[in-house]
């Protein structure tokens, strides 16, 4: 770290800039100066998919502030953007470039989700030179430090982004082992990273690439099909990422029942992201060989009934079965939130009493005064939260 | 003196609906201009602050401008930015730097404590004698319904001391010493609040009275004195603006019984008649954090303050329609009236001999 950085993060500077903090001053001089916060300037916007019939997909390149700590391929970042109308919104996006070191440029590839204000803005309207606000990269859906001899990626749609980040890193590192890449997309025209994948296929990197298009008769990734493409696939280290439909179709092939993705072995509570498109998803690792990342929001399908009390606001509402975050918003409250998919803990609040169901795991919990993520918790009957 | 409500429940409901309509219209209209405005004010404030700190390095010649810049910075920070941001007026922007949960201001009072005492206690129970701790702040006698005690002979002195030490007064306000003395509050309840005050006071004191003076080397005493004066200027200014908000003659107070099961309309009514405005220039409104529009602020505490002047015209029209008092006047008039009250209430209130005389049925409360 530079001398200036060390100085700016010193206790003396903190005391001088109290109570606002040094970043509140630096950002006014130059938005690319920061002591702790991470910001980035958009330096390039490239369209990946432009079809009249489908939402566009864009890759944005960012120059972060020197405070960016770098990322491991497969990780995600919370990105806040000032939308027209003076409102800043935050969503999670997967990084698509190979791993970055501190202060290095990186890319995010995203699909303009028709319902997603942030992804739509970034794909359609964001211009080179704009500043966005970032968290540090996070997430456990990453390659291990020691890469296994055979790596299998199974992805669908925009779920390709974390796998692409990993693949790019493997190619840069001149990985000597085998890489098998199975991807399911609607059609060649909808294929993200199409040209780069073509190059990878023909350049003799030794990547076994299978792009499957149902329009051209491509078959679903059933156990039989997987066995045909990757014999002994259950023993291969696998990274599975895509919409719920794809994930739920593949899980049984690995002997994992759907809906119980907390699983065995190396479970991780918070490992995942979203990326392109729907900006939702939940992660978890199942078993020792299969790592999963959903790209689709877990539908908060709780049970209606009972009263949901917001203690601090002294209001209450009938429990509709939606997530507590959604119910709070419907009641006119504005709780803090980040990813809205159970990753970032921005929305964590204390539940003082009642039972809640975690929509990611299906687990219920009735402990008093426990901290819950309200974006992925639904009340079961009467429930009180500190909102 | 307790006010008698002049509107019928039906009228109150209609009155409340008109206020709700104003609120909804403004909330729906919030956008880029409001965001740009508050960011511009923040930029100005930080500019004045940096200039103030820097000018102390210029011996003698720089001192007065330095104090002026720092005073302006602290006033902007506390009033148009701090007070309003911590009301959640800009939470809709989603900017952590302007969020009521994150923001803290350049004064001794910790944000967390103040938000409870002010946003909740004062804004909910405005001018209910016995419930709103801002009626006299537990120190002063500002209403006839506060029973006179010999202690209140010192009313003008306490007010003067509070003015000079205002930031300290605001900081310890939440400890509710008067309640503690009365035995209605325990020390245990104060532990957390006290710890927050101690932490903030240490930071503020160290910054203004040790670190910045020390950084100017041999000019330490001058910088130290300059920082004392800047804090004092801010104290005097904010005290005067704030005292004009609820204490000028004609402002109504209410009893606890009156406000039991209060309707939304009656809440608006109480906010309107329990507050007073100050007329002045645009710059004056900015420097007062738009608390010169105390009436509008109390009706719509979470609407960006820059909107109050535009809202004021509509509120006035509604007041005329319902024949309600709209208490406003220039600073000297409102201040004169406040100080007269401070002095007058230091002595026991002479009650009219015949207590059966009905309270006049006018919108304006007759000042005793």
C-alpha cells in the first residue's frame, strides 16, 4: 500500500475528519480518491448480445480506486449506481474478467433484466466516465488455490459469467489439467462471449467445450447426457451455475435432492451471487465435488397468516407470506437492503420473537433475538422484527 | 397555556387529508434537483470547513476569516445538513453519506441519542406539556402550565447559559437529568446514552481543541481560541433559531389528556399551532436549515427542507380556509417575544381570580 494510502487510513486523519470520515472529503475533490471505500469509473461498455427479441447483454470494464482489494474468479461485487431521479440503488453482479489484483481493472457482464432497474441502466444507459460505488469482492463460488486436474463447468444462460471468469484465469495461468465446459443457451445468437468461446475452442487450449442450444436439438443435461459428455462426471470437481431450472435438473444427476442445497461436506452459508440478469440467486455448496450457484431468485413462498410486527415503527401488518423485506416495504417502511438474495447481510435485523423460514434452505428458526436476513426470511405465523 | 381545539373532528379529518395530499405530492416529486441541492450544500460546507482550518495558518490576518468560515461550516453542518439528513429527509437517495442511519454531525451530541430525543420524543409529542421534553428542555419554564418554583427565578440566566453552551446542552439533554432527579429515571437507563456522549465528546474536543490547534504549531493559542469562538457562534445562532420555533407568543401548547387517541388530523393541527416561522431572505433560510419554516418542518419532518418554502404557501392558504393561526414574523419580533416570555415566566403566573371564565374560542391562543 502506498504511503498516501497508509496516511489517509491513519488514526490521526480519522480524528481530523471526524465525524464524517476522510472519504466524505476525498470524494468531493476527486471521486477516484478513496481511503477505504471502493469506487470505480466505467472505462468501456461493450455489447455482447443485441437482439431485438431479447434483453441486451453488456460487458462493462471498470477502473477501480486503489482501495479495490482484487477478486478471485467466480466472486461477485455489490454495485451501487446513481440512477436518474437522484436515487442510488445497489445490486450484486458477478465479475466476468479473470482474477484481479488490488487496484486492477475488471469487468462485469450483465443482462438487462426487464424488471431490473440497475442492470437495465448499466446495459442501456451507462456511459464511459461514470462513477459507480462498490463493495469489495465476495463469495465462495471460486476455484480453490490448488486447481484440480479436471475441472467441469456446467452453466446456463447468464450463469456463464462466474465460470467464464474462472476459465479466463485458468487460461492465463496456463492450467495444465483438463477443463470441460458445458453451457446451455437459447440459441447461438443468445450466446454470451460467443467469439471468445469460438477462439478458445479452436486455439488448442485443450478446453473441451460443449455449447448446447435447444433450438438446434441440443439435449438437457440429464445424468445420461452428462455421462456421455463427461464419463465419470460425479467424481469430477464441478462448478454448476445457472437458472433454477438448469440447477434443479442437474442436481439429481449428482445424487443431490433439490431444495436441500445446504448439503454435506464443504457447505458455505453465503457463497454466491447473481450476475447477469436477474441479479438474484443464492448459493451453497453441495457435496464435496459439486459447487452450486443459483442465478434465479428463490421465490419467497412462505405461508400467509398471523401478524408481522415492526417494533421500531410501531406498526404491524397481516403476514402475506412474502419476505419480511417485501412486507416491510409494502407497509411503507424503508429497511436497508443490498443484494435482496441473502448474500450481503445488509438487511440483517434482529427478530425478537416468532418463527421465520429461510427461503434458501427451507429451515425454520424460532430463537428469540436472533439476527435474520429479512430478504430471504418469511414469517411463519406471528413474528416481531426490529424495524 | 393549554389550547382549546377549534375544529370539529370532521373538520380535523378534512384538514389532515389536505396535509396528507401536500405530503404525497412532494414525496412523489422528489428527484434529481433535491439530490443536487443537498450535495451542493455539503460541498459548500466542506469547502468552508477546509478554508477555515487552513486560514488559521495565516497569522493575525487570517484569524477572523478563519473563524467566520468555520462558523459557517458548523452552522451548515448542523442545520441544513445534519438536522435534516438525520430526519431521514434524504434517505430516499440511497446514499450512505446522506443517510439518517449513518450520518453524524459536527457537534457534541451523538446522532443516535439525538435522533431518539428529537425525531421521536419531540416530533411525536410536540408541545404536549409534560411529554415533550423540548418544552423548556427540563431546565427552563417556557409555558404557564409548568408549575412555578423558586428555581425558575433563574430562567433568564439558565437560558443565557444554555445559549452559550448549546451543543453541550443538546448532548446531555438525552440523559434527562431532571427525570433522574425526580426519580422517574434510573442511572442504568443512562449507561448506554452516556457512553455514546462520552465517546463523541472526546472526539470533538480532541479535534477542535487539541489536534487542529497543535497542527498550527506556535499559533496554537490563536487556533484554539478561534475554534472556541466558531463553536460559540454556532451555539448562539442555533439556539436563537430553535427558540423561535416553538416559544414565541401565540404558539399553542396542549395537555396530555387532549392528545389521547389523537387523530392524524389533530396531530397535524397540533404541529401547525405548536410551531412558529421566521421570515427572511433565501440565505437566511439556508443558514437556519430551513427551520425558519418550523411549521412546515413539523407538519412534514421527513420532506427535504428545501421544499418548505414552496409548501408554506399552500399551508397558509389552508390555514386561512380553516381560520387557523399561522405564526410568523421577522427574527427580531419572534426573538423579542421569546425573551419576553423567558423573563415573564421566571416569575409566578398570576391566575385570573374567576377561573370559570371560558377560554376564548379563537384559533390563536391568547398569550397570558
